[in-house]
């Protein structure tokens, strides 16, 4: 019992003094419910034409001028930490909220305002591009996006000011 209290206090203290503010990020497309990837939003290999879901970000810390999205598959370690693609979206530095448009999978042609950080890591599994939609073949893999509010200069991340994780669902 004594060790549990110490561990909980350590976790609380670490969170209380964290230099990253919590972001409020949510899926803005009603087809995406966070528990199951919508039909058709998987990769081409499995019959889909997937795109990233629309996102709404709130509580963006002052000084942030971009939002970074890192798309991942928690079930398959090689595709964790942005393995499905990492890119940013520039916002005005005074913004406390942002609506992040959708990015089409299997292409490097990003919409206006976006910049590529790292292309998806499995171009020979399906098709190359900045974003690889969920591509497990329906085995129940767990997909999510890590959203970060950052200070960005010329595509380089100088400082992470806030961060959160948003579940995309299983496929």
C-alpha cells in the first residue's frame, strides 16, 4: 500500500510539473467514432481509399504556430510513433483553436498549409505516400493519432508546447 501511494504521488508530481500543456483534440467527422475505423477508410491493399479524419483542436498554447499529427498503429510496433505518417499544419500563432483538414492517403500531395515531417514507413506493403490509412487487413489493430502543438520554423520542430492522443479505432 505504501509503495502504491509513492508511485501515484510520483506520477502526479511529474504531470504537475510537465512543460507540455494538455490539448483538447477530437474527431470532427461523425463517421469516425474512435472505436472502429469507418468502412472505406482503410488502405488500397484492402479495398479502401482512406484519408485522415477531420480534427478539431482546442486549448492550443500561446506561441504555437503549427499542429503536428503522428498517425500510428499501437498493435504493430514497426508502425508506432508515427509509422503511418507524420505531418504538420501551420496555424496563426495567436490561435487557441484549429480545424485540421483531411489528408488523402497514398500521396505526397498535401493540402495547402501542411508540411511533411516523415512519410509512412511501409511503402512496399501498400503504396507510398505521406499517410498510410489503416492497413492490417481487419485484424483488429488499434490505430491512433498523437497531436502536438508546436513552435515550427521551416518544417523543423523547435518546441512541443502541448500534446494529446486521439483514438482512431480498430481495423
